[in-house]
C-alpha cells in the first residue's frame, strides 16, 4: 500500500488527531485550530478542512471494510430505517439512515426526494453489503411499504410509532454535529460528511451505559489503538 501521508510535513498521528476531533466532536474548524494551538500544534483551520476532506473518507472506508467483513459472518436481526430533513443551501434535502438492532449505522444516503425510489436506493445498497435482515422497522411513510413490496420483503416489514426509536435516537449525534457546522453547501458534501461521521461514530461508540467502567476503558483503549493504526 502506498503511504498516503508521503507528501505531508505533518506526522500521521497529528493528521489522525485532527480528523477525529473535527468529525467526531461538535467543533468548528476554528475550534479545532485553537485546541491544537493550545497543545503546541500550529495549523490553519483551512488545513483542518483539507485534511478531513482528504483523509476522512479514507479512514472511514477502512473502518467500514473491517466492520462489513465482521458483520457478514453473523445473521442480521433487525434494521431500523428513518429519514431526516437537512437544509442544503436553504433547500430541504433528505438524509436516509439505516441502523441495526444495536445502533450501528449501516448506511447513510442523501436524496433530493422522499419517495419510493429513494427508499429503494438505501435498502438495495445495504442488502448488497450485509445481506437480507430478518425484519425492517420503519415509520408510517408509504414509500417504505412500496419499496419493501418491490424487493419482495413485505412480510419482514414492521411499522410502529415507537418501534423505530432506535433509528430516531441514532440521528442525535449527527444533529449535534450539524449544528456546529451551521449548514451544508451541497448534497455531495452532506453525503460525504454523513458517511464519514457514521463510521467514526460506530468506531468510538462504546455504549458506556451498558458496561462497567473497567470494560468501557478497555474498549475505548482498543478503539483508539485501532484508530492510530489506520492507513499505517
């Protein structure tokens, strides 16, 4: 593998730190610049922007590749699918997200419309990667029913007002990050950032309320060690 950092004067450790801080936490570009300056790392906020654009998708793809290979070895229990409204240059667009029964984000797709074609695009993409699930939970949007009928999985479709809380809750980290960014200027940028953010959230999300403090610390250390080894 060719070294992706070979043309950069900064160390790979600094680049990974910058990408993690900007994508994972609700910080602006200038917030990251100021926090790094406090630690003796002098870079411009435009460098932060360039690095996350250049390396964020690369790191996310490596995380996704490992997770897909791991998850395909186990039967898929249940998927939760939902869409949220996102403003792009003042226009409403739709971010479709699918999570599994444990809250892992499987896929994020941005579309201009909220219809059957958009729902099909998401469902076909995740089925190609992970295989068919035992059931798919959605809200009452009729586009989901039409899409499930077309792929021949209507018998595995569940609709309920509170059944889809897993998907609703999964939007919260992205919404917090979106507010810090203030807005997206294009659908391409929204698609790129939402995909990278989803993979980093999966990687560092330890569900600390479900495990002991000692287990959480071990899992956190393991996640950080894996992160530092990306693109090594």
